[in-house]
């Protein structure tokens, strides 16, 4: 098993190397205010054990149903109420009782900003990546109230551990953010690498939502592109409860009025009439190009129209204890600049890049992505209540409907018989003789 722990020190914070205590089998991190990424790669034997364990976890009835889709690559969609259940499962099922380091890492998943599970079919290995934007909750001004302070190391002699403490340095290329610092793995090393992140955005539903909710992306300031050839894009992953009318979102005037430029890709379930329970796929994925407002001097927004499918009262949505309603949720989209690299640009591997996320397969191999950071103090999921038929109020619907149909049939039959009787009675005797 291999483990890599990387700390990124933000601007305005310093790190004293005296607070980094290194021994033969572990490192003591003291008073470090930084973002953190933990990455653990398992061997083949450990992968087989993990595969069986994860299959059991994702087949539990407490976890929302699994659905698959395919576009440029296979994607897996799994709704989890929280990371607590996964954390507890790993701690109790995968970690041994004597492996305190494993149990500690499993507990840490609960506070991660995101948690990725990647499987490499060539090496047959699992890689787990957890990212923490801060060590502990922040105060009202956004400052970290408590730094990282812990021991990290190989506690059982079987984990190759590498720890990096990096900060921003002046880069040699305009598109790069150069990082430099210390990498510790049985000895010392210093390296430099690039990472790209620009600005922030937030997401919310426009109120009132109704059955045609609008997802609004808000940007706190104007966004000049990193280069003239870059495009600002948003990649949305929509569960089957939601869908997009591709004809509506292809209208040039409609797009312009919502600060949208074009629909670049749409895959998955796109049937405009099918109810939620009749969809054959997990949902849909959409790549939209945004049109940053050229006249914006401050905050600006782009609005994406969505629609809700008819849902049943026993759908996978989470009940919000209101009769006749279930709760639907949609994850925040990924927002990024996509820039084609110039000829001769060295596209070196960035160890912090997250790949095979769905949208990167829609671009060429020589594309640079500049991501905008989602700005939220809560989970990156938007929720809304969806009206459904309350089965508790439908106990008399079937019998009443049958009675209404029978009464209507009898009423129509009586009117028909009555009209025939009146017509027969009103005929003259001469006409009756002619007919006979």
C-alpha cells in the first residue's frame, strides 16, 4: 500500500520547518494551516478485498439505487445521504481492529470536501483520494480556527508514505501555478509542479421553483478568460428526476438572455415525456458553454432551465415529511475554463489532477482546464420539494372512478333510449305505414 499526504499552504500563512518533526517511521506535523489531500493506493490483494467489501456496501438497501451511464467513458452515479455511512462501513469492515491508522483515516472521511474512489483496470489497484479545504471549521471571517497537528507515518511497516508541504512560488509560464516545498519519504526532496484554480462560484435554485426549476450559477466578479481561445463551461450531472429540454436550450435568443452560449454535449436519458419511474438510465449529463457578461462590473449569473419528471411517492427521493411531496436533489455542476494548449506546450502530468470525471473525455488530450472553486458552507447539493400523488389520500379513488364510469354509461344509455322513444312516438301514422 502506498500513501501520499500533501499540504498546500495558502497565501498569507507561513510554515516554520521547526514544526516538522521527522523520525524513522513517522512525521509530526505541528501548527500547520493548509489545505490537505490524502491519497492511498492499494495492492492487488488489498484491491480484491476492497472490491468485495464495496460491492456489499453499495448493495445495502439504505444506499440509494445504483445506475450507470456511458458517454465518452463509463460513469457511476451513486446517491449517498452522507459520507458517515461509508466511513463507518470502511472502519468496521475493511480496517482491522489493530490498525489504528486505517480506522483514523476512515473516520476522517466524514469531514472531507470530496472523496474519490478510482479503479485502474491495468494495474488492478484502487486509489482513494480525500480532499480537505481546511483543517477545522472556520470563524466568521473565514480564517482557520485550528491548524493541523498530528502524527503521520508507517505504523505497521507495510505502508510507503510520502508527505509534501508546498506553497506558491513564482512560475515560469503564465498558465502555471508553481508550487515548491518539501517532499519527505525516508529522505529529503524538493520539487515544483503546476496546479490551476481560478475564482469561485455558487449555485442555487431560483425561487419559486415549480415544476420548471431554474438553476442559477452566481459569480462574485467578472471573469476574464486566461487566454482569448478559452471557453467557460459548466458540466451538469442530472439524476433522472430532472431533465433538460434540448430544443428550448438550443434557442439562440433564449441562451443569450440567460448568459449561456451553447449546448456542447448532452447524453443519457433525454426523453421529454417519460416519467421518472419509466426512465431506463440513471439520468443525464450536459456540457454547457457559458457567456460571461461583458458589461458586468460586479457579480453576475447564468441561469440553466431544468424540468422535473413526474415522480411516484415511493421514488428514491428523500421524504421531507410533507404529504404529497418528496425531496429531489441535484449536485452542483463543475465550472471551468477549457483552453487549447499552444503548439510546443509541454503537457506534463499534474499529480493533483482528477481525471476521468466525465467532462474531460469530451475534450482533446491537449486541453488545459482552469477550475472555479465552488463556494459553499454546506454540501454541494441543491434540494427542492417535488409534488407527487399522496397514496394515503387515494383509497377511494379507484372505487369512485368505477362508480363514475358506470353512472356515466347508464346516463348515456338512458338518454339514447329516451331519444329513440321520443322519435318513434313523434312519427306520423302515414310515415309509420310507409316505413312498414
